[in-house]
C-alpha cells in the first residue's frame, strides 16, 4: 500500500522528485502522515459497534486521501496535521478497545 500511495503522491506533490535535498522534507512528512493514517484506517479496529468502527475508518480514509491528493500545499498541510492527530487518537482508541477485550477474556 505505501508504494501505491507514493505513486499518487508524486503527481500531486512534485517536490518529492523535482526538488533536491532537504527541501523534500515537508512534502515527505505530508505523505508519511497520510500513509500512516491510511494504514491505520485499513488495519485498525476502533469500536465494538460495527457501524461506529466503519464510520471512524471512513473519516480516517477521507482525511488521508485529502492529504495525499490535494495539490494545494496549505490544504494538504492542514489535512496532514489532522491526519497525524487522528492517527494518535486512533491508536489510543485501539489500545483502549484491546485492553477492554483483554480484561473480558481474563
């Protein structure tokens, strides 16, 4: 999946290939934030309710796709910050969910 994300990102973020050196880092960080969020959305579990779980996944996917596919640097940066925050909150929600299920199993 990260390779497919990178292929799409190269077309919307030409700084990844056209600008040499450290000037690539902002575009790289935007793409990394979106890639991690997409991975979390596809592989994570956020709620015991199926509808809520899919709703959270859909929101994460939309935020990540806006981050990757937006050619405007400002919109992509705002979406990347939202993407990073959503990833942190998503990991916290997954950890809490798994702790609850582990306590029930014990």
